[in-house]
C-alpha cells in the first residue's frame, strides 16, 4: 500500500482549472489504486501552513541550547514536526496550484520551506548535498493564464535568443514559469527524481479555447493518474 499526499495551494474560488484537473487526477487515482491511502493537505485552510517566523526561530534556538520553551513555542515546533513527518512518510506527491506572478502561491513556498530540513529530506556530504527521499515520485498540476510550455526545448532556445538580441515578443517560455522550475528543483534536491507535470495553460489569454484547454488537461490527468 502506498500513500499519496495531495498538497493543494489554492484559494477556495469557483471554476478553478487547477482544482478541476487536480480533483480528476485524485479521483482517477482513487479508483485505480483502491488499496492506497490518500491524504489531502489544503494549504488554504484557516490554520494555514506552520510559519517560519520570529517564534519559530526563537523556538529552534531554545531547542538547540536546551532552554525552556513557552507552550506556544512547543505547539509550533510540534506542528512543524507533524507536517514534516507527513511529507516524509508519503510515497507519492501531487502538487496543485494556480500560477501567481510567474511563481507558486506564497503558501506553497511556505510549505517547501517547512519541508527543506537537513537530515530529514536532504543531508550535507563532503561532495555536496544529497536528497533523502529517493524512490518517491511527484506530479505538479498547475493552471496559468498564458502559455509557457507549448514550445518545449525549442521554445526555451527561442526565448534565450530573443533575450540575447533584445527582440521584443509577447511569446513566453518555460523559463518564465519560475514556480514549476523551483518546485521541480526542490523535489530533486530532496531526491524525488521522477517529477511529472500537467500544465493547464492559456485559458485567460485565449478565453475562447477554455473548454478545449480544460478537456485536454483532464484527459492527460486521467491517463497519468492510472499509472502513477
Ligand atoms: C494574483 C494572480 C496572479 C497571476 N499571475 C499570473 C502569471 O504570472 N502568469 C499567468 O500566466 N497567469 C497568471 N494569473 C492567472 C492564473 O494563473 C490563471 O487564471 C489560472 O487559471 C488560475 O488558476 P485556477 O483556474 O486554478 O484558479 C494570475 C492570477 C492571479 C489571481
């Protein structure tokens, strides 16, 4: 039995493309992997992601030097530990979010800050850092208003060429999808080497194609979930 952890960073709005496709992925997975456990971690609930703030830093310092802690500090450290354990214990990850300003929603970044812990998800060695979550896999499901990934590797080359020669264009490229790049890199840093993607792109820039864009992504999510 495997555990699928779904990390969802989305405000609770109606008609969300990423949530529709994410839900399709999870429901298909549930149907095709009936023995697996599925945990949904919604980062936009009222309590939110345990923060890295003044209290966290003070609590870490007190923990390190074995100093007495206030009850609130103990509770916060326990929340960090619980969320981190949940992440480490899962076998597979589904990350669902909208693109915000070429990046991930802040809550998703906060979640990655919470999970990047030395000796837990990675370790330092004389030859550089090594991920400790090898053998796990992930999928990133993201909706964006414009199109970033359609051009593939050739799109990246064209983008760099335009940058080099200062040629103006409205065409975007995967290099401007900083959130997807960052998430993929963090997962690889943790040792999660198999990272798949479902991009739901262009529904704002090409509003007349919204239904086709959604239908294509739903099909892709269904296909991927069956063999995930
Ligand atoms: C605050 C905000 C920032 C956004 N930034 C971008 C952006 O940088 N690039 C882009 O292509 N779309 C951007 N969008 C559009 C959304 O990514 C797009 O509408 C997407 O479909 C939203 O996801 P959802 O359909 O799951 O709600 C932004 C939307 C909002 C609300």
